[in-house]
C-alpha cells in the first residue's frame, strides 16, 4: 500500500502516517518505454531514407517522441504528492506537500476530531475526511478504493486510541 505508519516516540502513544500516490513507471521503465517507442517509430523512416519524404515524416516522429516524453514527465511531477499525518495525544497535524505550490496544513485536537468515510458524494467513492477545528479535510484521495477503506479503518482506530488512552 502506498502509505506507512511509523511510531516516532516509544514512550508516548504517538504515530506518523505518510501517504503517497502510486508510481507505476520507474526510471528504468521510462527509459525502456521511450527507447522502444523511438525504435518502433524508426520503421517508417527506414522506408523513406534517401527520399524527400524523410524530411516530411521526421518532424512528426520527433514531435510524437517529444509529446510522449513531456506527458510522462509531467505525470511524474504531478504525482509527487506527500501527505503526512502526525498523531499525538494533544494534537493531530495533517500536512500535504503539493507538487506545485505551497504545503497545506491542518491541525486539530484528537479528542474532537472525527474520521469519516463518505461512500458517495465526494470526488471519489469512499472518500476519507478528517473533521475538526471548524474544517473538514480530505486524506488519501489519490489512493484506490480498497486502500481508502483500509485507511479509514486503521485511521479511525488510531485516532480513537490516541484520543482516549
């Protein structure tokens, strides 16, 4: 699962949750994909080598290669989201590090914070939110449906344990 719990302090019931989106294409996979696309795009070029058609076909092949390169890199940059939830007996703090733009913070008292699972009505099915301090914030919206269900169960148990020791 693309999230992990860590215990930050052994003496206090504190924990930290880190969530990140799936990164299915590794750097090696990116190079392999671009290389295979380039060599497959060369097949039509071989047929027109030495003719004037080469200069008509070559810009389109290079434009397609650049477009795929750009789209994959842009997708990789857009997936650089990190959400960190610090759970302590006296406060909860959620920090979302966005790929572009400043980080977003939310804090609340664990005794008053409620964890909700919205089966419908959110941007995704089984939408997990934290509500407290006059605000309701999302957590883990980039996770799959099954992962959000598991996150809700784990998170509600942890918040309940930390709020009522």
